């Protein structure tokens, strides 16, 4: 049974039972927040509150799905950080990893819960026989969310034992893992030249049509990684950025003792 977050409880109280019913402006209105769309320079959204009333301004120059996540993110600030003037830059919203402040992580978590509530998301995700970027795209279209935000939600929702890793030209930017993947499986900072992802980012390779088998030591710098195979699927999300979905099918990788020696953890 899924334990509902505050955002999900709000949706349940509003009677929302289908992704198409998630009207963010209407939800904001019930929370005493008015929404405006204006061109913004240097930020994706901002919120100004006074008492129990707030005005949220969203960058009208951004694509619609980006606007939706930004609005949901600001609703998270309204719930958790009242009394503060917050201006959210592009890099502050929807950025996974340790570089985020606790306030931004709280707001992102709220946004994910309001846009992709688990009581709707997980049953729909599990209806798909395979877990790959095709499934993630289907869910993104259903919930009207970005591919990256949807992928993070799916990986963290234990749909399948997996990691999602983002790389740029300078190395790994961030990653998330499923709760059922032990922390010892920590991806390398730099892309291995043997990985399929390397050819997508630095070569002329196109996006992977489906996950492909590869030795685990192409992704994990552990003495025992060479024993295993994983599946890897990589897509390009920007000119100099890729996302890789790493799928772990071997139960031994998931059940092994976490005390084994690791050569490197960066």
C-alpha cells in the first residue's frame, strides 16, 4: 500500500483519479495561489507570498512541460517555505543529485508528487511489460511531464531495479537509483569508452532503440563488476547531454553484501 505524501493527499481530496484531471492552475487556486505567465530573465519561476495569499510567476518563454514542472515546484515552496522570497533558476528546478539545496529538493519532491502521484503513476507504469525509454515516453505523454522528470520518477518508484545517469561533456552530472539497488553500485564519474553511451555523447551514434547488454564493469568501478552483465539504453536530451538507463536483472547484484571492496567512489 502506498503511503500518500501531502501533495498526493491534496489530489485525493480534490477527487483526482486520472492524470488528465491534474489541472495545476485550479490546484493552485485551491491553495490560495494565483498564477501568472510572464517573460522572465535568469529564472524559470518565482513566488511572492503575503499571509495566506501568493502570486506565482512562470516564465512564458519556456516550453509547456517545463512551465508545468516550474509551477508545481513553486507550489512546493508555497507549502514548505512560506515567508521567503524565492527566485528559481533553471538549474534549481528538477535537478537531481547532491548539488541541490534542501529547499529545492523539497520543492522538486512536491512537484513530482503533484504531477505524477504514485497512486496513479505506479499502477500505470506497471501495466507496461518492459521498462525502457519507450515506456517512459509513454508515461511522460500521459502525465504531460518532461522525459527527465518522468524517468526520475519511474526509477525512484521501484518499477524495475535500475539507475538513471546524466552525463555531459565534462563527466557525470547526476544520477538516481531505485531503492532496491544497493548503494555499492555507484556509477563511474567518466564515461567508459566501451559503453554505448560514449558513442552517443562523443560519436555519431543515434539514441539506443532498446536496452542492450553490456559488462557491468563498463559502468561500475568495482573489483567484482566484471562478473555481471547489465542492460544499458542511452538517449540524447540536449546537444551536449545524455541520459542513460541502467537495468539490473541479476539478483546477485541486488543481494550481494554491501561490504565488498570498491576501488573508487567519486
